[in-house]
C-alpha cells in the first residue's frame, strides 16, 4: 500500500502536468466543438437544401471515421501539406472536428423534439421568427439537449487520452513516461483511473440528475 | 424536414427566392473551400504519381489487407466477448438479489467511466513491465470487451425495461416462472427493439479498434502509418490516410446503414410491445456513440 501512494507522491509533477493538460485540452476542444457543432446543427435544420446536405455529409463522414485516424491525419498528414501545427493544437483540432459532428446531432434532434404545433401556434399568434425561436422553440429544445450534450462532452473528456499516442503530454501519456522511470505500471494506471473518475463522476451525476429532472417536466 | 419543420413556415415566393440565393451562395462557399483544399493538395504534390504508385503493387495491397484483417479480427473477437459480457452483466443487474445486482452495477458503471485507452493500457503496460507474454491483440480485445460490454449491458437492460410492465404481469398471471417470463416473454420482444442499438454499438467497437495503433497492434491504421512513411515514395501519408479513411468509412458506413435500416424495418412492424431503441439518434444517448 505504501508503494501505491509513493507512486503518486514521487511523480506528483508528472501527474499534475498530465491532468492539467487533459483539462486544458478538454476545455478548448469543448468550446471549439460547441461552436462548430452549433454551426453544423444550424446548417442541418436550415431551410436551404445545400446546407442541410453538406451538414449531413460532414456528420456521416466524421461519425464513421475513428478519432485515432483524425489524429493521425492531422499529425502525420497535414505537415505534408505545408501546414505546421504543433502537437497540442493538432489534438485540439482533432477533438473539435470529431466531437462537433456529435454536438451537431444533439442540436438537430433537440430541435426536432419540439412539437410542430408549438411553433405553428406561436406563428398564429403573430410572433416573428426571432420570437418563435427564442421564446418557444429554444427554451424547450435546450432542455432536451443538455443531458445528451453532457454525455457527448463526458465522452470527449475520455477521448482526450488518445492524444497520448500523438506526442501530447496529457494523462494518457503518463504510462509511457513511467515505463522509463520503472514505476509499477499497475499502480500508475490505477492513479490515472482515479484521476479520471474524479473528473468524470460529478459530470455523470449531474447529467443523470438533469435527465431525470427534465424528463418529468416534459 | 421538408414540410413539417418546427422552425419555419412553408416558404412563400419571397422566402423561396431568398432560400435559393442562400443555397447558391452556400454551394459556392463550400465548393470554394473544397477547391482550396484540393489546390493545397495539388500544390504540395499529393497527386503526384510517385505518391500513389505503390498502391498498384500486390505486396502493398496485401499489407493493407493484412491490416484490415487484423482490425476485423480484433473487432470480431471483441464483439463476441462484449456481447457475452453484456448479457451476463445485464442479467445480473436485472436480478432480484442485491448480491448479484450491486457488484454488476458497480462494474458496469466503473468501466463506462474509464477511458477506453486506459483500459487497453492495463493490458499492455502491465504485462510489458513484468515480461509476461501477452499478445497485443488481447490487450486491445480485453479493453474493448470491458468497455463495450458494459455499454451493451446497459443497452440490454434498457431494452428489457422498455417492454411494458403489463407483459410481465400477464406472464406471471398465467403461471410462468421468472426464468420463463424473461426467456419467453421479455427477451423476444426486447431483442427486436435492441437490435439497432446493438448494431450501432458494434460500429463504435469497430472504430475503436483503431486505438490498437497506439499500442502498436498492427491493424489498418498502423499499417497505414508504415506505408505512408516510405521515403522512396515521397512520404505518401496523405494518400495513404485517404485510402485508409475510405476503408473505415465504407465498412462503418455499411454497418450504420444496416442499423438504420433495421430500425426503420423494426419500427414498421408493430409486433413488439417495446419501443425500438434508436440506432443513431444522438438525442437519445449521444455519449454512447462516440
């Protein structure tokens, strides 16, 4: 047991830096994918067929591509196009591009959960498009969107570990550093697991709470 | 989306004109973006014959096929094991005895919260350190089994719970036992409603085999890195990843279409009392699909 705690205390800076980078990566990619995903989601529910089709194409391509491939393309392929991005930025872009497709789907299906009658009634009352959107559709759609959106971000937090395979020092990269230091890997991995559980479990609890609370309200 | 959109009224002449203008403008924008990417590829010589010629060689094609086979092998073994794992833990979670229910719940919740790559690392780094001879294939397969098995356990449980309670009551009322109720009444109905969700979870599993790249399991992506890194052909990373990506998209896309088709087909036949769990609808459980 003493050995188990020693692994953490002796390598505290490595763990601290690793998890700090993980959280940073997560926050940047979360904001990025929220922006890109909302844009794509707006495209998918727009009245313009060309926008809808290109949004759907993006989603279908990305959703059937492994995230590791997106990473590999950005890290090994893109420099050959004379575009140089450093590893951390590549990881942010890969996570953003990939997660945006899922954010887009959450937004699309969230908007679709609102009954057509709601908007029809609002229009019958003479509301403008902006009023229908902000007063009727979005308040209802957001409720349906928040729980699945949180699942998407929880999954993305777990996906940040993939950056470890592409030269980013984050939590997933700790084992490869530790194998040089000869630390017992089981303990090393157990600490990483604990770290992730600390980050993820509150999010999961909040997500379940919101899901339960808002399902009743509907 | 065409008629019953919640956001818009049926477009009148003015809105139709505006939509047409927006449509043309967006097509121009998208084509311009694609053209820029294409030009960038051309400018940096990605379309040179030298970068593509090795794909004509039978040896390189065999390499790609070997990688594809390794991917499919890992996915196949992991899928079977994950389905077994899921069935066992779902039945434990549905049990009336808390001795079975509590540990199963713990295991399922735990493995869903740990990043898959960390699970795979348990099977990779620990044996590596102690010099145990464990195949990388099994490190990958065990990680995939634990994670996807836990997710599948939840899908199974949700499927069984989605069968209306009246079915269970009715079955008990005609004198069936617990085992018979599950086997004869709930499972046949639940299975149909779960099928699309199961298939799309298997797509996720197939995609996740690409994590084998990180532990240097020689699957498709790993083979792609080797082919792309050949200096004699001008480091053709971009062409290789385009080909590898196309293979992944083709396989996963076909499976996704199958799941979608199943969902539509099963939704049409009203012979199951349970509602069909969506295969691809992110609104339902998007975290599962990533």
